[in-house]
C-alpha cells in the first residue's frame, strides 16, 4: 500500500515468533531457531505455514502505519497493540458434556458397565469367570511363556510331557480346584489357536488373558538406538524426580506436568480461525445429571486433565503427528524423539492397540457368561432386555439343595454343615473335551488405519542404587480419569540393567456372580472363589516386564507393578519405559495439543530472546515497548514453578479420587439376599 509501511506481523506460536513485511519474504530469518529464509516452518510439518491447521499460533498481529511516524505516534501504536495482547476472556471453551455416553463406546472403569435402573443395580464389570477357567488361562500362559513354545508345540513328545506335568500337579489339590483331563486337553489343543491369531511380522501374541497383547520381537536396532539416543538428551537435563518416589522414579516426560488446568489453560475453537477471539479459557467438563452419575464426584476431575496429542494413522500403516507438539517434549530440541514416537506407534503400538480394541469390541454390554471353555446351560435371564442367558450349572444339580432341610438335635451346627457340604454330591464345572476354534472365530482387530487417534505420552526411568537397592512396587490403579477416557495402555520396556525379574499384574472388577439359591455360599466359592460379603474382583494373571518387550492392555483392567531389586547390590541398576495411553477412538475427541498452544513459558520466552539476538533481524530493531508488550503476553503462560505446583495438586487429587473409587466401586461387597 502506497504511503504506508508494514512494521511486521507478530506470530506467537507455541514455540515460534517471527516478524516480516510480506507473504513472500514471510517473516524474519531466525537461523538459531528453526526458520529458514523462505518462511516459517513447523518443525514437524516442513511444508506448513502459519494459518495451516497443523500450526497453532497464539495470535497474529500486523502493525502498519504511515510511512513516516513520529516517536509519539509510534509509541501510541505500540501501546494499542499491548491492549490487543492482553488475553482476558469471558467465553469458556468446553468439550461436549460427559453425560450419557454414545450408544456404544469401549468400556472404561469410570463408567458403569451396565448403567442400572429400575430393574437392576449398576454393574461395574463383566460376568466373573469360573475359577476353573481362570486356572485354565494360567496353565495356558505357563506353557506359552516357555521359550520357543511355538516350535516345541509341534513335537508330540513335548506336548505329552506338558500333559503329564499338568495332570501330576493336580494331585495334591482339593477336588473342587483340580483341572480335569478335559480341561487340560482343551488347553493343549487350544495352543494352535493362539498360534493362528499371532502376527509373524510384528511378533504380537495374546498374553496371559484376553485383551492383553505383547511382542518380544526386537524393535529394529536402528529405531531402538535412536530412542536411547533421544532419551539421553532428556536425561542430560535437570532431574525431575516423581513426587513421593524417594528419588527412584525419574520423570522425563510426564502428562501431569503442564496439564490442562480448567479456568487457566486456553484452547482454540475447533474448525475456527486461529485468532484471539477464538482462543478461549478451557472450562471444566459438565457432569451427568442422572442418578447413575453418582460416581462423577470422584471419577471426573473439575480441575485438571492430561493433554494428548493427535496422530494420523495412514492407510499404509505409517503414523504422523498432527498436533504441533507433544506435551512436555520440545519439538525442536527433541525433534528426533518425535520421529521415534511416530515410528514406534506405526511399527508396534497401533497393531497392539488394534488387537486390544478388538477384544473389547462388544456392543452387548449385558454381562452374560460368554464362556467358551466351560460348559454352560441356558436359563431365563435376570438382566433386562434378554430372554435367556448362558450360565454355569449349579454344583448341586437341578434337584439338589445347598443346605440340609433340618439339623439333628444335639449336633454342632457348624460341623454338621461342613460335613454335609463335604460329602454332598456335586456337579463341578467341566470344559469341552477339545478346543473348537473360539480364538480364531472371535479374533477381529479394529483397524485404526485412516483415522486420527489421540495418545498421551510418558517417558520414565526407575533408578536403583546401593543405597536404595529395592523398588517397592506400585499400587493397583488405572491410568487417568474419566476426563481422559483412556481405553488402552501400552508400554515399551526398552532398557534395563542389574535388576531382578518383575511383573505387571492385572485384575478386573466383575458383576456379582449369578447365584442359584439364596444363601448358597458354598456354590459361589467353589465356582468363582468369591465369598458372600466379599469383593467382586478377579486376578487375571501377570506378564514379566523384561527388556525389549512391548505390552498393551485395556485400561478397564487395573494393573500393578511388582517389587524388584538390584541383582548386584554393589552396583546401580535401572529400568526405562516409554508409555502410550490411547484415548477412546470411539468417543468424541478430547481437548488436545492441536488446540492448546504450548503452556511452557520457558519454551516461548527462549524463542523470543533468541530471535532478538539475531543480527539485523527485524525483531532486534523493535522498540523496547513492543518487547515489553510481548513479555507481558509470555507472563500469561505457565511457569515451571506453577507447573510443578499444579502437578502436585493433580497427583494429590488423582490419589484421593482413586482411593474413593476403590472403596466405593472396587471393594463393593455382594450379597445373596432376596430383594
């Protein structure tokens, strides 16, 4: 425009600051950072420019005025721009209300498995498996944990030795807890099914229980070396020990740091121009209003949420980051880690997650006995909307009774009942004689190709020393809360040294077992190992967490890390992990790094300082007032001290909420009273 000059356009990105005079020259050259002379580059999107959906500028300002400005006019113009930079908003950015979920989503521990209503209570898990079936799972996993079991399976002599060992191990057990010949034969013939659903290319196999998948096939050496090299850069920084870990757990990238703080964090409105008017404060999610939402008080945070990043899974299986950054991982200083994360998702964790989701994929949320190993019979259903259900036969038979009709006079009642139950004929659970192809029939991974997924990233080390030689293990827990809607977790145990063997165990909250007679304690204990007044929890097995193993499981299962210690107490040792937490892809996306500009004030402040230091750059000649104006904006970001304080509050809140959840839901007792 004749007679005017362009003082420059300020683009405050999560990590980017630039100034320029036209679209062609497109901003100042800031070589010490990551801009080139042709324009601004998103470090993960080399071809992108400001305004693209892949970039998330905090705001854009173009300062123009007459060709010749007096100092007074120039100062006035700058002060007007300072008002523009004053980010005080009244509108609130909100996601959709977390009231009633869509007609079908993947199960989460924070939403009742069956909502409940007039005809039934809330149910927080699937039907329990019989103790016999759980022991069949344990036997199967004991065999499949053997080295080269796939090769040994082909040897008839080895298979027969497995059978003999399994039969011999039953002899000293009570009759009610023994595996029968049919059960052992079923397990042995089922092994072919596990082979058939394994993936030879990735080495992915079913683990200790349904929906637990793993691979011991080595990650390509070039990729694993790239991961360790990228981690070394993170480790070289200041040590960030996890709160309460006694300086044993080192957080390299943790989602509780620089999390979403409701009422403080700002996000752009989706599908809207990236301008100031569309950058709104993120408000807390709305809770449900029905009686079934009584748990929201301790399952849905009104203060914090973890911040995922968006990744696109292409049709060829490759994965690319959509968001401008991964929370707490600088996209320039740690650019190599971005490529590692994309590659690991593509080569291993997307296939793992597809199998976990496939095992969780059931639109029938009514807990039926869906038992493929133990024989069932059909009876009228007690669940609403169903006419019949498959149930485990009562141990007393169709005409049996769980207790005597009368007790002789002068006989000790407790001893009489014990003798009666010991001697009474029982029909114990039995399996089909041989495997009938259930694994192959039920194997149906859910493809994530062509979709955008949301993942939360975590990198952590556990360090042991001669002074602190033992890690005491973790608590039973889920990942995140209802805010994050994490449906599956995945871990890559990429490095360990001088530590003893450790495991990751799983358990699940179940529906109360279907009892056949009122007060029939004995039947429920024999069938399900559940006592009247006890908790509806079943242990599902455990996986050894050895170096090189990749592992994924549903967040619907609680998990717990076992203790481990130094093998040589005179030397230090460590374990290092990279974790992916998958947000439910069947649910509405949650607020992510695509819409939330990075909140790390030190990132943006350093970029600004470095740009000013570039000789002959436009920013180096800015008036002092404009620099102060931008510094004022930077003060609205979250400082490291604030981030640490918010993390402590989040950890405290999560701990308190999960304790309440455990007490209210997990430890809920069940009874056999008539209502």
